[in-house]
């Protein structure tokens, strides 16, 4: 983990600005930019590289949702999920988990009217975005790739976002500050890991020595070895973003890539978290244009990244294969559990909610690592 001090982060909306900010949908934002700069904000810079249609259906509509309780008025935190009508039962489990831990400052970005109605009837805020993945696909991976475009206006109005897939079970309030806080809030991104121990979650150094080379019966001089830093993937289904310029730069670039590249959003997300600035053509979306001049150079996102504790913000491999098999850990109550390693997601979610007493259920976790959670209690 690690990162710059919170005071050093380049926040788009200054601490002295009213939140949510910049809600005026007027095309000329120069006056707003000047006012933001006077109060310590970076709104003028946030307008550079704007993607076409990134504010749809308008910042004022989002601001209304956040003012009515979608975000905490002081911390400016909100938890955001994206869903369509294909996964309403799992969305219901997700919302039941939020309610059980008292997490009210939450928004679901809905992709159709039926989902909007469902979320509203559940007592949560819906922010309808009628956007489609490339080719009109509506499957899980295609829908997941839309999240980055949807997050852009949240950051621009000053909301700090805990992005969450709907296959995450919350057992504690991740946004709370007291009696203990679970987020550090000192980096542009706090990322969840797919790792299951300290090395795979936080990374380890490894040296790769080249094989011996021979020619004509003689040993040739060795080629240099390579030093590597290896780690488990950072999961794109849960991460916390401060409303900063680097975070905005990253989600814009991801939105641009998802629109034109045939790439899994998690692969691209890991690239953007780790790629340095290189002398390569700019990525599509980086400048808000279809392409930049060859050799223009890729500007690194320059993110400060902290890794979330894998024993608090858990993946399902860590829970089912390791934690619940260790007597020293079985009484531990994580903050959240992402059912990312197991395909029988609704059954796993119901089992976890039942075990930890959040909602009723039969405790049958389905097959796979560790079997049913309820059987281990």
C-alpha cells in the first residue's frame, strides 16, 4: 500500500467548496472553474480531456441524487453499483446486505427502467444511465466495462466513490469513520486484491535467471537476469476512488478503452494502475479524441494506489479456501466479501448472509472450496 498524504491529493472539488459542486449543466464552465480555483479546487483541469457525452444525463441530475442522501454530506463518500434487469435477484441480495449494516449513502446506476423501479422500491437511490456496451451486449463482462464511464460525473461533482459489483456481501459499513475506519483515504485509488496471502495480495520480488546458452560446445556469456515484481490481480469489481484528477484521468482512459478495445475491463484496469508514462501513442479517450498524433506519448495516470487489506475486503477464495478452514480466523468478521472466484454467486451470498446473521437463509453455500459456510459454524 501507500500513497501521498490526503492533503497532497489533487482533489477536483476543494475542501471549501459546497458539495456536490459544479452541478450547472451550462456549456461554458469558465466562471465555475475560476471560482473553484479560488477555493482550492481543480475544476479547470478536470475539464481537460472531456469525453463526448460523459456528463449525460446531466450533472444536475446526479447532484440531486447525492444531495438527497446518495452521498454523505461531510465525507462526500458514496457506494456505487451498476446493474441491469438481468441480475435483479442478486442486486436484491446486495441491497439487503447494505441495509443490514446501515449503509444508506448508496446509489445504483441503473441501465434500464425496470431496474430503476426495483431499486427505488427497495428504498435506495437510482441514477438511471441508458448506456450500452459495445455491440449492445448485456452480459456481466460487458456491463462491468460500463462502470468507468458512469463514474466520471461522480468524481467531477466531488463524490468519493466505493465502486462495488453486486456480488459483494457487506458485513460492516465500509464507509464508517468511527469507532474504526476501514478506508485510509490517503490515495487516489484503494484497490481490492484477488490475492489470498501477503505475497499475492501486496506483491513480491522475484528474479528470473536465464538458461545457460551453448554454441559449438562452448558456454556463451550469460544474458542478464530480470528482476520482477509479481502480485495477484487488483479486482475491478471493488475499489475506492477519491475525487482527484488522477482518478478522473484513469476512469476516462478506461472508458475510452472499453468503448473501442476488445479487452476485459479487469485486465485494462490493472494496466492503468501500473503503467508508467511511455513514449507511445496516446490511448483512445485520453485526450477526448479518437486518436492523438503518433509519438505524442502516453501520459501515465500518475495514481497513488493503496491495497485494501485482503482479510477485511475479501475475495471468495480467501474466505472459503483459507479463512474458514483456519480455527484462528473463523470468528473474524470481514468488512466485505466479493464472490469473484465462485460461479454460484447467489447461493454463496445467501450462505454468507445467513452465517453472519445479516439476513435469514439456509446456510447452503453450494459446492466448491470449503463447501457451505453454514456447515462451518
